C-alpha cells in the first residue's frame, strides 16, 4: 500500500512537471474537461426549470445520482487508468513494457497513466455530490451517509469492471473499440432517473449495467423502502462486474499477441 | 543442465491472423465466421543460456526473434513448450521474474518523452524497489561510462535516436537485473550510432557481469558483442554454437590470398587447381585468390603447399562475409554442435 | 478566362475524386457505422422519452410543442445531431489532421492541392456514408415506429436538403478549426468532449432553442452550433417561414464563410508551427 501511494505520488509529480512544460495544453485540457461536465450538469438544470420532478425525483436527487455515477467514473479512471487505455495497450503493443515490470499489471500501468487533471474533475463531481447530499437531507441520517458511500464504492467497481470488459475485448475482437465508443456515447444518459424512461430502456440500462453506477444505489440510499431490491444489489453487482472485468483482463493477457501490425 | 540462467524446451507460439475473405458481401460472412490463418512465430525452439553469457539471437526480419524474447520475458503466453528463467516460469511467475530481468524493446521506449531521462529513472527506481544508495551507486557507475552523463538531464524528446537509445539501455540496467534482454537495440541507427551503442552495451554488461540475450538482424552487433549465436529462421533455430564454429562450418567459403612474383603465381595456380579441382582460383596480376578449398584441414594443407614455393611475399586466409555464412545456413539448414 | 474555367473544372474533379475515395473509406468502416447507428437510435429514443416526460409536466413546453411535434423535433434533431458523429467518421477526421503531428503532412504539403479544401472533400465523403448508414436509417426506423412526422411538402424536403448542405459546411469549418487546435496540443479527447457537449447544448440537439431560458438563448443565437442542428430541424418541421427562413439560411451562409476564413488563418499558423518544429 505504501509502495503504491509512493508510486502514484512519484508518477503524479512527473506528470505535473511535464504539464508545466505545456502550459497552453494544460489549461486547454483542464478547461475543456471541466467545461463538458459543466454543460452536462447545466442540461439537468434546464430540465428542472420546466418540471419540479423527473420520474418522481427532485433536481437535487437527480444531481446526487449524477454526481455518484460520475464521481465513481472519474475515480475509476484515476485509480485504474489502465482499464480505459487497455485497447491502446493491446493494439499498439504497449503491453510489452508493462508486462516486464515487477508489479501487478493493472496497478503499474495505471500508475504510469495516472493523470493529475482528473483531480480537478473529481473535485467538481465531489462538490456537486456533497451539495446534493446537503440539499436532499442525506446528512441527517448516518445510515443514508453510509449508503451513499456504499453507492460510491459500487459505482467505482461497476465502472472499472465495465471499462475493463469493453476495452480488453480488443484482444479477441479488434472492433471492440468502436462498440466501446458506441456504449460510452450512452454513458451520459446515466443521469436520468430510470423511472422516467420506458421499460425497454430501463432494462437496457440495468443490463449494461449503467443503472448500478448511480440510480439504483442512490435511490436505495434516499428511499430504501421503494428501491430496496436492485439498490441493495448494487454492491454485489459492482463486485461481480469488477471480477468479470478482471477475469477478462487475465484472459486477454493470455491472448495478447504483441504485434504492432494489427490494422488500425 | 538445470542451473542454466535460461532454459527453453520445445517452445512454440502460433498466431491466428484474421484474413479477409474475397468477394462482395464477404464482410457479412466474416462477421459470423471469420477466416483465420495460423502463423508459427516460434517453432519448437530449444536453447539454454548460461549465467554471464552474452548470446546473440540472429535472424532476418520476421524470423521470430522478438516473439522469442517476449516468450522468454513473460509477455506472451506460449502455445507449447517450456521456459524457465532462473528456475521460474516467466508467464505464470511474471512479477517475480520481472524483478530479476531488464528488457529493452528497440522499437518502443520506456522513457517519458517530455522529461529528462533521470525523471523516468526515478520512477523506475520506486517501481523496482531499488534503495536510494544502490540507485546512486548504479547511476554513478553508468554515468562513468562514456557519453551518457550529459544526456540524462535533457528532455528525452530533444535527444537523437542514438542518444535516446543509450539512455534506454541505461534504464534497462538500472535495477541491476541478473538477465538483460535487448531486442534490436541498434534498429534504425546509423553506423556511427550503432558503434557507440555496442560499445556502451559491452561496457555496461561487462562491468555488471550480466547475462545478456541480444536479438538483431545486424551481423556486426553479433560479431562485436557475442561469442555464441543462435540463428533463427521461420521460428526455428537453424544454428546454435560459437560464432567461430558457425564460420568454420562454412570454411569452404574461406579464401586463401597469396602475393608472389608472376612465375611463382603460375606454379601455385597449377598446384592448387590440381589438388583441389573444385576450388575457384582467380588471378589478378601478382595476386591470386583461391576459395572453395574445403574444411579447416584443407585450408591448412593449402597454406603449407603454397608456402613451399620460394618467393611468396604474403599469404592470408580471408574470412567469408558473415552474410554469406548466414545465407548458406538458411539454405542448408546446418545445425551446429 | 478559358484557362480559369478549365483549371476550375480540373480542381472540382480532383476534389470530388477525393470525396469518392473517402466514401469508399467510410464504407470499409461500415461495422463502425452500424455501431454508430445503434448508439444514435438509443440516444434519440432516450431523449424522445425524457422530453415526453418533461412535456407532460410543464405547461411551457406544452405551449411550444404538441406531443407529435415534440417527438418529431427530438428525432430530427437526433438525426442531424452532427456533434455526435459516428466513431468511424471521427476516426477519419482525426487521422487526417493527425498527419500534422506525425510529420506525414510534409508529404501532403508538396501536393498541388489546397489542404483545407482537401480535408473538406475527405470529410464530405465520410459524411455521406454517415448520412447513408446512420442518419437515414435512424429516421426511417422512427418513421416506421410512427414517432416522427413526415415533412409537409416537397418544398419542405428541398429546403431541408439545402439547410443540411449549409449545416454541413458550418460543421466542416468547425471541425477544421477545433481539430487544428487539438493537434497543437496533446489533450485531444478533452477538447473533443467539450466540443460535443457545447455543440449539443447550444445547437438544439438536447433542448429545443425555443425552450432555452433567456440568457442561454441569447448565447445560443450568437454561436454557430444552432446553424448545424437547430436550423435544419426547424426547416424540416416548417417552423421557419418567410423572413425568418431567409434569415436562418443567411446565418448558416455567414457561419459557413466565417468559419472557412478562420480555418484558413488557423491553418497558416499551424503550418508555420510545423515548420518551426522542423519535423
């Protein structure tokens, strides 16, 4: 654990040094990464300028679902950055070096890739989440606070597992990256409460399982009685998704051919 | 047997490569039933490398050299066969194995592009758990070597390929690995840069006493760095032995060159042609060159015969260009001892 | 004069050959486009559903759109939501501009063509494939499901086609500039995400501009994005008539020209930068 925090710290320092060399780039990157998140949030605000509730959920409740879902995503991208770039590693043979290092591959490659700019977006999602927790009265109940933390853990696990599965599939199926891009295009719709969607879409978002990154676990924390069933399952689903992702990674490593000549 | 640093038995790696079907709507079929072709990257390779040995793995492009290195380093999962590196299976025992080895992939980089190499070194130090004092000692040793120190503090992107490669080599040796794999370390370099990187590799590996496996398609790398070579062709070893033996085996392509006055030359040409009718004898003024005489013994006999003539000004045995040797190994598939 | 006409014809031939080649490139990536079709269908379906829920709870929205109109708007806007271009077309666009950073551009620069027009020609090819394999099927499926209304007349169809053409010019101009900026930096994905989010937000793909709250509406009107998505959608629905229609087309034309001009300047700066870096 100490070794890993040192490695992350070292990697971060190095990245920051590199960022300092490209100031235009750094500001552009930070600015645009924050900007698109702000506009996604702004859309929620516009929706709630017309209605007080969406599918029975208030603006702050929806903001909390959104916050947990994407805080989980960005934490996953920070801590397990490799998952998001696994396809590049498989495609361009970058695994060669990662695999001759004396460390678990997922962790080391993630250290190598860790981007300090995620800290900014993570703070943004965290701020939204905490603000939403205040406004939905979560802090009044220790149990609710605990359930929100559980929701966050579930979110990180589901996100990491999903990312590993989609991006490691390139080991078998070189076109998996376009499927991954197709799926990630739906990612932002995670913000709508499932109750506002027609049943086929509900099933789709549950199966994928985007709904477990925000809606189910947060709904469970806010109104345990209404949504206990899928809500209580969020953490097990998270553990399962992450485990599946890890197994796929292991199998993909076995399948890895390390050729730079795959058609790009 | 059992205490070789690297032990490889019957190692095979096959790839499946998807092939597009010909024809118009073939892509529909390819979605359902893709067509594959099997390619053998490495084919029943067996070899053993001793501690402290510097072995050259030689072969043309696509011979399976890099695949072999990746199988030995645990990057790839073998289709068949067995690898033991310091007694471990490098794929299943990947992390423990990785701690003891250093790898350089000539076509990739383990340095961060935008920063001086020392920054990358620092991160690698933490990764390998090298203590600060060991690291400092190693770095001093490395920077004592010629041509390295001034490069370490420049951003890597400002270095030439040859300079960057010296830093890459240094990074490979930094944690004092027991075994180092250098996969095409001279690829893409010009002659001068190649010479420098060879010198550098030689001095580092000597001063640290490291076991080295070097792959290359450049024969000069092997000649300058290795005593023993394995020649790979289409994934199989077609020769495994000392570089000198490789050349000896093909001594028939050695030539004897003599310089003598004209009348003496006449007699030499006649004698040699009579005794070795298959030999190719060419004359150019006062010089004569005879090749295709035969094995080592025949060459010795020939030099004796020639020296028996009074008036010979000089005589020398010319080694064949190594390219020719390799070529004939490929063609005849001769296996060394 | 005759010379000018001949060379003009020659240029058109040259660039249209490029477009045709890129239609083939696009068709070679049809699997990626099919994935794009799936994503566009789901994306559009979700937005249609959400706006139907919002509409049922808001009298403001009800006043602006009846139920079939609301659905038609979201479907057509989803189809002409060029912010969310398919993975395949994005890949082609990105690759073509990445040549700058890889130095491959040197090979291109010695060719007797205008680089900006060359890019436009390439993107036109992929765009046509995008329209053929993603946009039209999406529309058709919602049409068969009875979600989207037909255009009211042949005239509407013609005007819609015209506005799509102009929207494409604005879009190509925008791509050229944004990608050029991206290429000068290493934070490509963030910039792309930001462009998609801003373009969708202010373009009318997520929120009909008529429903945009006051200040945001003003900002949206000042930006080029509405010329890409909102204008064609409103033309399709016959929501623009007379002077409003002329004005909307005028705005599209102005943006197409302005972005082309800005692109030209950005390109000059970029080339100079490439030369300074010396490959």
